[in-house]
C-alpha cells in the first residue's frame, strides 16, 4: 500500500469520529472496526490489517488498536455473484492476517467479496471490489530526462477496460536515491534536513485523474505529459500508473475534500466515503504498471 493512502487512512480514523459528533453535545465514543487491504491485479493475495478507531483526541497507533482472533475470508465471485472460491486468512501477528493460499493471483475484471466475523462479537464486516483490468506502460519519451527541460517527459500507456465508466488513474513517483542533496529545486526550498523525514517524500502520488486528462492516440493508447512538480528527487525514479477501483477513488476523493474543503459551504464537512459494511476503512483494488526514468540536472 502506498504512503499517501496510509496517511489518508490514519487521518480518516480521527475525522470519521470527529464528524459524527455534535460539538455542543458530543455523543459517547463507540469504537469501530477498521479494515485495510488492497488487491493488485495478477499479484498474490495481500495481507489484511484489522484494528479499531480511536477518539479524536487520541493518536491512532495500529499496534495499540490491532484486533486479534478474527475470522477472515475472501471470496472470488462468479458472474452471477455466487461464491466460486473461498480463501481463508491466517493471523500471523496481532491484527495482521495473510492468505493461506499463496499461489492464487488476483484476477482482473473479477469481483472479490470480503467477510470478517468475530468469535465474541455479532458484528460482520463486508465489502466487495471489482479488480481493474490490466494495462501496460508502453514507453516513456526518454529513459533519461533533464529536469525542467523543454522536452517534457511523456508516458504512454494502454487503456484499461473498466465496465461502466472511464478509467481512473493514479500516478506515483518513487525515488531510488532520496537524499537532501538530490532534491529538485522546488522541494529543496522548503524541506529542512533537521525537521523533515525524506521517507515521507520518497514516494509521491497524484490525485485521481481520468482519461480526459490524457491525449488519445490513433492506436487507442493514452499519452500523459508528466508534470515536473511530481519529481521530488534527481536520479533514478520509478513512475507507476495505477488504475483504481471505485472504492479507492471514492475514498481518496472524499478524503481530499475533508483535508482541502475549498468548495464547501461554511460548516459543511461531508463524511468520508468508505466501502466497509459494519465498520470503516478501505478494501479496494488496483492494476498497475511501471517504467524507470533517470532525472538529470540541468
């Protein structure tokens, strides 16, 4: 799971509680179960993290809120919505569950249903995701680019079929040489070696964008002008394109509104959209492809 989703999830665990309370007459706090798991097309089944929410004035630390002894099952559904295959998960450490089946690869364009029960609680947690179709990064305009040069870095990808809607992508830039002396000028101006942890900047992610933001080529591929602002470090970088499902898109979109409510009326703070029935958190899926690029100084 990428760092931005982790940060948004941690913030959401507090905001969800805060938004549910009336400031003048706060309701008693009731903890909710929190689910975190993300499927990647054609990759092994991922681990799942299970914990509880905390009050708004208390920091969320997973290890302190981890929930043990849950019964976790993931079901592959057929076209009619019936169960085709059941995958049981085993608890490897407190609150962290991994699939017993290590051979299965997540199938694109298939629907998976998550169900979690508890031996001492009648609560049932449920969620479903339809895995995006696979695609590929066909090319970058160059394997080495000069930062801020007139030759803009272009990324060309194949289209990923998503039933019922356009594809929605998130682009991630991951540095393999995240040192202060490697910071590009924009970031070198405001990051401080004594105060800032470069691990927080090593992987940067774009907001969700749809195909209208790309150029459609005659052969059906899509080309994106990759913004220089997305490049934090000189040197070797990996640029990944991820097609995301509705669960992740809705969560990130609603969470961004929570953090940057520029279009809302005064006092209006909408709830985070999460797909977990019976609890909160995020269960979703991606399809992803990557290309490596070296960013040189001018």
